[in-house]
């Protein structure tokens, strides 16, 4: 089943994100290589695809896991958590309807 991992950043998280980004992206690439990643990306803090110094307000990952517990464990191990990027993370079941 798919699960949505919805994360909210702490204020002014850009420098923290940049430090942990390579490890964060490597985990997403592994999900992609396994065919389990539906979509992943950050939420720009402003209405722009390139927010520059404004940075990001959070992230969304939708990926396939065997259970909610496995999805939560994967989310809990995100390098952005250790780096202090996220102030909260919510993991929910997700049902793909369209396209």
C-alpha cells in the first residue's frame, strides 16, 4: 500500500536542509530504484518553483510500504529529522485514484 509522508519544516530550515540533503535524496533514490516511490518533493515557502533564500516549508513523499509501521519507521529514520529540519512528520495511508 502507498503511504503519504507529510513533513513540516522548522522556520529558516534551508541551511539545515542543504547539509542533510545528499543523505535524504539517497534514501529517496533507493525507493525509486526499488519501484516503490510514487512522488517526492519539497513545498516551496513562496509561490515559486525556485524559492531561493525563502527555502521550503516542508516535504511530501508518497511511497509503497508493507505497513503503516514500516512507513513510519522509514520516515523516522530520515536524515532531515536528525539534522533538525522537520518540526513534525505525519504518515498516513494513501490511495491512488488518478491518473
